[in-house]
């Protein structure tokens, strides 16, 4: 047995877990904690995790038991587990499944584990969420309130296991191809097949979220899930670039023709067997008090499956629409369930629980994504800018730090360091990014760049005709640039962990054996930007990417 002193984990009575990073079992313990705990912070030597209700409900929904979680904690714990941890685990994980939503003809029935629990729920629920009482342990639910009920009860600490089933959409015969249009053979990887199996299988299969790192082929998982179901499908994307990439992949990887894959966008309003649209279009409205007119797409066709690409970015209006779509199968795809607004529970209750995830470093070790080295470069302000920074307000301080002119020479230095690589220059501040693009004489893509021009610029980069490409926030999501191996982030969005994960993902596509990717973040030292950078790093260090620090004078 491993000596207790060498074990890496300390379990505390306040439900926090302290994980030491220097021991031989750190990575094994970290990967095990991902199944049921949430990372809070991750400095160099001790990472802090927390057992939260949501993390434990997701674990329970994925089939993990309290005994398994306790076994993991005891296996890695340096000291005895506090006495209050076991009853807390059993209570919180046991809550998932105590309330079950079942179908009873045209009605739904909320069935409680006991009459006492139903009485408690009746005292908590308000309005017309609950219908007539069936018996001491169950009550009818109006079908159109299915999503609202789950959302409300989850917020109150009572997650509902939805076993009411789904309405089948119009059948659509399709299959995966065995080769791409150019004749290159392909097949799903083992973890992609496992993700599809997890989504469709098990109790309550047919709704939920698949978590895979950028570059690991989430789109292929979505396509395979759609093919296995064999029903009319709506895919909601983050933007027109993502929409076009989904369309190309569907046509290339299945027997569906371009005529069978429609675009519901600003330019086209096609409802086809498989239809692609965007969050922006669905949430657009003439005034802020009006109803988004394109919401009708959710009801205008007999969908069997709705796929939410980058589900962690779901805007509030889409949550409201999704609450009415609980009779349809729902698949969420994401690299991270982190939401900066804290509404992860809404994803859980309305789209579904986490069905599958895999540690980024595991896929790296298996060669499916590139090995990445993350480096934060700290750059001081000039004396003039430091004086302006000290006297500015919070927002202007962040602006001054983000646009530090001394970042320019560092970009030049890094480009010389990687003169044989294709490089993405990533930024949030448009003035700064445009200044750098002019100074370096490189193409730039922003929200102002038209769709056709974007594709031309991306095509040249993919073909190797362009070595450096500047990208604004439009490059954070669903931009397929597999030849890029270096990213230089010159400015970011405050403390957005989502953005950090997505930007790293731009260079994680495996290009060959022993691939090495580099992700640089340029940060003004001793500034608000440095504080925000530490927050952005949180998700990446959770996945096993320690940051190196380079300090410029």
C-alpha cells in the first residue's frame, strides 16, 4: 500500500479538496476528481477543488455512486475523511432520482420517493407548475411546463430525473461514410464512439451534454449521434462560420447531399431534413421588448433531435425556448461547462446532465490532440503609461494594460522564435489588433470581415500561403485552422475561462506524431490584466496545462 505521507489529497469538512501537485499520483487523482468535483483555484503547488451539488448530481446522472466517490477520496487521501463528508455525499447524490418525471398518456407525472418529499415539493413549487394530485407520492404535470418545473426544482436543490421519454421526429435514413470526398478513409475514434453511446444509452438517454476538448472532434460526435438516431435534426451554431463548417462536415461524413442540409440564416430560410442555424439569428428581434421572430423554427419542423453547439454559450432567450422543447431529444456539445454567469444548473436542467467527458491530457497522451505548452509573458508599462494607469478608473485601467504598446516588440520576438510555424495572433481589443496587423503586415479577421472574405483568408492560411493571421473574438469558436501550432494572445476578456479554453483549442489539432503547440498570453505585469489572466488560466490548469512565466524588464 502507498504510504499515507505520499498521497496527494486532503479532504476537508467544508467540502473542499486540496490536491498537491508535486507527488507521483497527482495526475491520476486529478483525472479521478473530474468525475465528481469542481476546480476552484489552481496555483502552482496545491489545487483547491469543491464538492458541489451540481458536480455530484452530474456524477450521479453519469452512473457514479456515493460508494465509488468515497472509494476515490479514500484512495488518494493523506488523512482520514472527515465524518460529515459521507452523509453529505449520500444526501446530495441521492437527491438525483428521488424525483422522477414519467409519462402518463397525455400528461406527465412527477413521482416522489416518499409522500413527505412530495409534500415538501408542493410547498416549494408555485403557480401552475403542478397539476392534480394522483396519489400520495405523485402529481400530474402539464406537459408544456416540463422544462420550467425541472429548472425551478433544480434551483431549489431537488434535481429531477426525466424519464418521460421523447416525441420521435420525422424519420431520416442516413449513414456515416467510410471515406472523405477525396478518398481518404476515416472512422470514429474510440472516445467519440463512447460519447455517442453515452448520449443515447443508459437511463434517460437522449438528452445531455458531451464535454470534449477543442480539436477532439465534437462536431463528429454530433453528426454520429444524429446518424444513429435517424431523425430530422436542427443544429444551432455559434455563428455563420461554424454553420458552414458543420455543413461541410455533414456532407463529407454522411450520405446526405447538400440539398438535404439547409441553412436558416440571414440570407437563407431553408428548412431541410438537417437544418443549421445560429444563436444570433434565433435571438434577434426588432426591439428589446419583442419576441424573437425566428423562434418559430423550433416548432416549424418535426425535429427528432436538437444539437446545441458550444452549449456553454447558450443565451438566455434560447434557455427559455429550450424549456418548451423538453419532448425533443437534446444534445449539448462543449469543451467546458463553465459559464461566467453561473447558470450551469440551467444547462443541467434544460439540456441535460453531463453524459461524457474525458481529460484533455489523456487525449494528448494518446496523440489525438497536440501537446501544448502555455506561457504567460509579463510585460511592464512604460513610466508614462504607468502614471496614466494609476490615476484611471477600473475599466480604463484594464484598457491601458490590455493595449500596452510594449507588447508589440514581444510579438516580434515570439514570431522570430517560431519562424517555421503558422501563428495565430489573438486579441479582444480591436484597435490594438488592427494596429498589430498593420505593423506586421498580416491579414486580420474581425466581426466586420464579410463571410466570403473570411473564407478566402482562412483558405490561404490553411494552404500555408499565410504564416501569421490576426483574429478577434470571432476566432474563439468553431474556426477550423488545423495547421496553426502557435497562438499569441495579446488581449482577453477580463477573467473569461471559456475564452482561454477556446483560444488554446485553436492550436490543439494534432498534425502528426509528437506535435508541440505553444500558447502565449501577453500580460501587463502588476495590473488588473494580470489578475484577470490568473482567473482565465483556471480552466486550463484544471486540465493539466501548467503555465510557465516569462518576465520582461
